[in-house]
C-alpha cells in the first residue's frame, strides 16, 4: 500500500492482521494450556472441561492462521525477508552489542527496518525458528494429542502419547520464552520501527520515489 508521497507501509495490512490474530490465539492457548496442566478438575481458574474445549478449538484456529501466513508469504514474496544477509556473524554480533549495550546508552538501531528488510539479523533467526520449527512442532504434537488413536500404543515402554505430550509442553515453554523476549524488546527498544505502534498502524516508509527508490523485490507495492 502506498500514498501520493511515495511512502509504503512497513508492515502491510495482511501481516498485521496475522500478527494480532496469532497473538490473541497464542495468549489464550497459554492460559487454557496452563489450566489443563495445573488447575485440575473442579479447581479455580478456567474450568478443566471448558479449558479443554477452548484449547482444542483455538488450536485448530491457530493452524488455520498459520496456513494463512504461509500462503501469504508465498504470494507476496514475504518469505524473502527471512533470508539472512552477509556477513551474517558480523551482523549478528553488531545486533547483540546493541541489545546488551546500545539500548541502554540510547544508541541508534544498527539495522533500521525498511520495506525491503523488516527484520534485523537476530529477528530473522528467531522468526525462522518460530515459523519453521516451533510452530510446526507445536501443531504436530497438538494434533497427536487431539487424536490420541493415531499414536502408537507404547513408545520406549511407556504410553504412546508420552512423546507428544512432553514435546507439546516443552515447545510451548520455548514459545513462551520467545514471547517474553519479544514483548520486552517491542516495549523497551525505543525505536519506532520496532515498537508496538508500527505493528498497529503499519508505519510509513519511503517507497517508490522515496529514499529506497523501488518496491521491495518480489513484493507487491499494493500490500
């Protein structure tokens, strides 16, 4: 999407829609998931039976949202945002220094987001892990728990659902850790292009005729 000034949205509408739908689903799944693990039948918090129903329904919805994201990446070329640039290790080191030192000194972000490159090097690696490893593992183990008859009777002499249950929990805790770091950086970095406002309103960046001169490669200017 662009306007008469040649500016385009840093985060297009479809990406923001996916982000907030994913966030709402994920947070609700965290609440219901903890209820399933710790509340027990008839205890406080979200009731066990209600938690099971909500968790299952929203888990299926999360799969749909994930497939929407994969399809949108393929159609718009957004997947190219995940390709790291060279020199990778130097870029990562520079970004780490910013996170552990520069933030607290008011330094400018070393890799300001633009339409052509929305993610810094560490974001790229973290999002690659989430989108192409954590999400698929969570989905596969969740499906195994939703349809227990698909699991083998035993694995290593234990109930066949054990690997799926443990894997689902471990991956969920990893996703929670990522969420905490994500929220910390989004709320404290202090750079407009990496904060919450950008993901709410899209934020405008120079597009065709602006500082960057050309639309992002393989992406539709009308995103």
